[in-house]
């Protein structure tokens, strides 16, 4: 009888061990490599819509800084928290300019280092004027793709690079919009 109980216990462990390893791997992946994000505002329309779910890559920026055009997820800096009624846990915007670049918004166009930025991803041209200003060291200038309905750098200023949590990498929901960003 003891042999049967021992055999049953070994069989249980044989099935539970892979599940435990899988759960541990999932926890480690989420803590250090990837994290799901839910889009809760329309500031990135048409690229990202309310309800879209995406995967944020938390590793890329440990090896290289964000680049112009990247869509970044970040902790809201104090100036952003003061500029909105309901503070978000995370925000998501597109990097428009990096340290050392001069950025300006005028006549419905974003200019980086005096050159018009080609932006096929925006919903409408900006209706505001901003700058010119040079992006300080270790800072980013970020804007939402829905230029006129986004609390972004044109409202609250430059984003410290240390606030960036990761890069928006893959939209996994809705399925008909599945793909990399």
C-alpha cells in the first residue's frame, strides 16, 4: 500500500513540476522582460485605439536608448500628473526628438532640427504652436499620434529617460489588428 501511495505522489509531482516551472518563468518574464498594457485613452489614435492590448518590451532600453519614432510606455512625470484630472498609471506616446535635437511645432507641422517630420501615422495636423526648444540631456520629446487630443510634451514638457518603462512592441488584441508596432 505504501508503494502505491509513493507512486501516486511521484505521479502528481511529475505533472506539477512543469506547471510550477512554467509559472516561475511567466513571473520572471513579466518582471524583467515583457508586460501587457491596456490602451485607455485616444491620444495615440489611429495607431492605438482605446481597448487595444499590447506587449511592452522592458529589455530593449537596457541596451540602447529610445529612438525617434519609437512608441514608449512611461511612468507619468510630475508635470503630467499635474496637467490631468485622472492621473494614469502609465502613459504611451511616440518619441519625436531625443537629447540634443531642436524641436518645434508650427503651421501644423513638427520640425526636428529645422526639418519637417514625415508623419503618416498621425490623425490630424497639430493646431497648436510649440517651441523651438532643444531637448536637454537624458530627456525625450514625446507626442501622441492624436496630436490635438493628447496630454504630451507640448503640454507638460520633456520626458526624463529614466521614466521610460519600455517599448510598445506587439499589439495582441484585438486579433484583427495583431502585429508589431
